[in-house]
C-alpha cells in the first residue's frame, strides 16, 4: 500500500510539473478607432502567429476606443487572423462608452466573460466597466453571480488565474466582491489592463500584473507581454513585433496560495446610516444584473430594466416580484408609464410597450441600432431617441411612428425635455437639439463650442423655465440657452458642475452637483446670475450623471459611492443621507419627501421611507 501511494504521489508531481510549463500572449488596451491602433494590432497578430511556443492569447479589454459597431467589427476581423485560441473581455471603452450598451461586443465575441482550463490551471475573466461614462469601474452584478457559479465548480486546490480589465482595487467600486471570493481558492495571480503600462501590483496579498497597452503611442512599435508559466514561477516579458522577447520584468512565485497579509483591509463604511436613523429601507430587491436607470411606478408596480435585458416588475408595497419580460439586449432606458402601459428601449434595437399589470407585450417597434435613450410620454405620444441617429414620436397605444428626426449626430442615451411645444434632447454628437413636438421638424441645434464629442450634452437631462433651457455638459459649465432661438444666453463655470443639475419646483433656481463636496444654486434668469449659494455636503469627489430632483421643498440626489443625499434649498442645509451600497446611485424617483424609490448600478432596488 505504501508503494502504491508513493507511485500515485510521483505521478501527481510529474503531472503538475508538466501542467505548469507553457507560454501565452497577454495583450491589452488595443483601442481600435484611435490613430495607428489598427496597424499596431495587425503587427501584434502577425508577430504572435510567428511564435510557435505560445499556446493562446488573452486580451484584457479596451479593445476599441468607443465601442462602436464598426470598431468592434474591425477588431474582430483582425483577431480572426490569429492562429492561436483567443480569449477577450471588454474594458470601460467597450462598455460604458458604447453606443449599444455593450450589446455589440457580446454579439461579436460571444460573451463579456470567460473561463477555460489549460494544463492544470483555470483561467477566469470577468467583464467590467463603468456602465455609464464617468461612473466608477464596476464588475457587473451578473458577472459576480456567474463567478460564484464558476468557483463552486472549481476544486479548492486547483490553481487559478483571475483576469479583469481594471486592477482589482479601488479602481472598481466593488473590488472586494472579487478579492473576497478568489482569496478562498488557490489563486496564483491576477492580470489586468487599463493603466497602459507594465506595473507590478498587489491586491490585498494577491500578486497582480498590469500589462502595457498595445498602442505604439510615441514609440515606433506597440507591444504586449509574453507570459511564461514555469513549475515554480511565472515570468512576464515585453514583446514588440519583429523584435526578440525582452528580459522578464516581473516574476511571481507559484504554489499553494496562502494569505500572508492578515491586516484588516478597508471596506465601504455604512456609518452614515447611524447618523440618520430616520431613514429606513422599507424593502430591498437585488436584481440579477446591473440597473443603470430610474425605476418607474404607477403607484402599484415598480418597473425597471437590467443589463441582461430583463424588464422586471415589483410590488411597490413590499418589493415582491410580479413579472419579468425578456428582451435580447441590455436595458439602459428608464421606463415611462402612462395609463396601463410601460414603454422602454432595449439594446436589442427595439422599443417595447408592455402591460403594467402582466408584463404582456402590447407592441414593439424595431429600429436599426440599440435604444439606450429614455422615453417621455405626453398625450398618447411616446418621445424617444436611439443609437440609429433617429429621434421618434410613436403612438402610445399602437406603436405607430408619427414622425422621426433623421441624421442626429451620435447616439442618444438621455431623457428628452418637453417644453413649450418642443422636444429638447442631447446626443453624443456634440449637439443639443430642439424639434417641433407635433411634426418633428428641427427648430435649432446648439453646441458648447467643443469639437470633441466627449464634451457632448448627452447625459444631462435639460430643464427649462421662462423661455430658457439649462444644461450642464461634461465641459463642467452650466449653460443657459434661449428656448426659441437656440442661442447661448450665458455660460457659468464658477463651479465644477458636470452633467448633474435640477430645477426648483417653482422654477426659480437651478441646482448643480459639483465634482467636490458641494451643491450650488443659481437663479433662473437671462443674464449670468453667478452662484447664489454653496452648500458643502461632504460627499467627496463626485462625477456620476445623476440628476437632482426637487419635491416638497427638498432636493434629492445620488452619488458614485451608493449614498442618497437630501437638502433643504430654502434653509440651505443638509437634511439626511443614506448609504445603500458602494455603486452609483441612478437618478432617484421621488414619490414624496418621505418616500424615495432608488436603484443602484449593482442592481439594488429599494424604497426609502423617512420618518
């Protein structure tokens, strides 16, 4: 018997030695769509094909610059030339910057996450974004659920390599959901991109490696990393096309993982909830995927979509689930309800009308691209824009198109404003548009003078009063625009208000959330009023486009780190704050000053009640 166990031990040792000897290519941040990126990737693909000792290729995100269908198609065509197996995940440029909400990436590459086994190792890769431009990095809710399933089916001793676009640290708002899980297994190391440089990292005791961008930038050549897995260590070495592999710049020991760093690692604090005990979560529902929109309610149902294409309905009274309707693409469109009909757009390219009580489809309208824009309903008409460069008016009951404005530059992802017979909306094409509400005729279009589409007035919902439209684009300037002429009346940049604004119930004030701690207010008038007052609410650095909602002499808004804040604009003082999770709070649905319906990016839907 002793001889038998010795033989088995020898066989296992022999197997492990052989299982740990191989090489693979680690490519990241190819950014197809930027100047020179296509040539850089073609050179890398050719170079990889000339190396016969590489077993496979891993690409860790930001494969494109803007996540457009054409950029993804070109990337896919180039990667098809690889003679090795290739595994790809998206990065923030492929998801949060995408005109399809990441749908086109999944169509092209089959999924936004992967796992495979190779010579005794299990490679596990999760998607990450932001899923709204300028929100924090986030491992999506559905990917965390998927990761749990993969790990449940992974032997505890099996060596694991974890892969993400972002570093597994505070670059992600929910980094701990990954680290806390993989620490329980035989994790060997983590690889990531995002930073565009070769960097040795440590994630709470787990060794990590960030890879250089494939872009040549100011160099003559781009490059990637060749990863050599040995019996006792892994080596990372830079490889530029046509040149020899450089000397290894990073070495990590391999073996049974043990967490040597036992110090307490900071996790998000919920201490603020003890300061304001008058705020409670009456009920809470955790959706199976990200929720990046504002839930709608008809007083009985709470209806919202999620990033795996489901429309879900809950009871407003207790949060119990009532029905689900499945679309074929991610939903980033905030639904609108009129009568017994809820309307929502989907990344599958359709606009859906469902019965609020049953979830049964009443009609659908097919467009030529993803519909990420949010609808507004007035007098039996639905107004909604999409990524096919069209803004439409549809009949609420039948879905028949009443009119369409063609040729909109860039994708429409926001919510329009109906004001004085006009429909006013922005896009990721630099312009704010105003069209006739009855005919769809273009009345005017406005831009802030920036040629760069990154400064487009796309995410901020316009507000208006006394013939003036107010908007804040990513240029961090509050702009006042003549509603009839589309001309600039004034632009104020005293405070760093980025996309997040709101208007008082009587229209007398505009409120803006700055990028550092403060809320500011401006009087609504035709000449630059300057800042009327500032209120330090101590929410820290802030950049997510969640609007400020005024109701019953209170103003409500959410932040990047899962906290809802409320202030009194008359007394100019903070009233309460409540932390729900650590991800972005979407624009809240204020039912009254004592009831607020909230959704977080991580998929938590909750009804806050304030005593």
